[in-house]
C-alpha cells in the first residue's frame, strides 16, 4: 500500500531499494572435497587390508589368493585343492588349508593350471618348509658323514682314546646313522654286570656328544647284552641291564650339552638282537647303539 503524500503536496512517495551483497568467503563450495576424502579413506583401508593379509597368511595361502584371479577355471574338487571359495572355503586361521575337504563352498574356483603330473602336494614341501623331504634327507646324510669324519679325526688326535677306535662303528640304516659302541673280549664299556661307564668310555661318548650337538636330528639309544644269564633273574636280568646302560648313555650325552627334547627313544633289547648271530654269548654282542634319526617328515613315515 503506497504511503500517503505529505499534506498539501501532490508529490509521489519515495521508494527506497536496499541491495544486500553476500560475500563468498566461508560459504559452501560444494562436495568435491568429500569425494577426495572418501577416496583417501578407501585407499588406506585397502592398504591396511593388504598388510594384514601379508602378515596373517602363509606363502601357500597368498599364492591361492593370487591364483583366485588367474584366467583359468578348474574343477578344484576333483583335483583335491580345497573348495571353490577364497582359501578353499576355510578360514586363514584353520590348520587345514588345502586338501580334499571343500569347506563350505561349491563354486568353481579360478586358479592357475599346474602342468605335469605329481602328487597332492606337487610343487610344495613339508609344512613350514619350502624344501622337499628328499632335500632334507640328503642334508641329513651330509651331516652324518661330516660327524663320522669329525669323530674319527678326534680319535686319531687324542692318544688316550685312540685305542677305542676299533670299538666305535658307524652304520647307515633306513632310520638314520647308527653309532655302535661295541665291547670285545679284552675291553668293556661298562663295569662287568653294571651300568657304570668306564672313564675312557665316558670320554668317548662325550666326544660323540660334541659332534651330535651340532645337528638337529632326534636320537634313539638302544642297549644290547650277550646271552649270559644271571643267577637270579628276578633280582637282575639282561633286560634291566640293557635298559640301564641305554639310560646311562643318555645321561652322559645330556651332560655333553644335548637338550632333553633331542632324545626320541631309550630302550633295552637284552640279547634279542645279537651282532654275532651264531654265538649269542660273544662279548661283541654287548653294545650300546646311538642312532641319529632322520628328521621327522624327511624320510618315509
């Protein structure tokens, strides 16, 4: 409604127009920065996910993840390499990573095709190792040969033990290298009818311990006797004597620095496995056999 003109005047009223200018500083610039920030957060999440996968998976699992995106489709169930899902349908924390179990997934899996024939573990080594069992066994054989040479050299250099050279024998067996400490008619490693080691025999076993200490192979010790009977087998017999001598040998090796975890089996077999089969009473049947076994999983189970 227009204002009334002043009294006594026919002039039209004045109209005032007020213009307001809004400065652009501090105003809204749009959402471009939000998009950039979201890209940054996504990239960081992907980076930390990658770092976690590198730390939480084995080399075989990482290869499986990489092979998941390879361009070859195989029926993994028939090949026995796990389920069709990522990591074969199993969690990365489970012990069973691959094998005939297919987890919870039946989806065909994208993996790299392996050429050539082989067993269920083709191209892989034993658990925790990239080397084959044959390679580990070959390394054990080299270590056994080195130990044999070391002991024989020390026997030649130590005058007080040189006479015992003929009483120690090295034999390769399917289980490992056996070191026999053998008696004869003129010498016994233990006092007659007891489990007490003679002083030079104790020094010989200590020297063997020095060489064995450098290896990682489990150890088996077996005590053997001749077939001479005791007067009262209820008080003492060859079974007790053989077992006691095997244990005495174990204690001497332990004093030489071998940890308890290295000893796999300690046993006495009395006169049941004579060295001189045609004469069970022969004194050479009295012996202690120290066997360096092939490492677990490196020689046929």
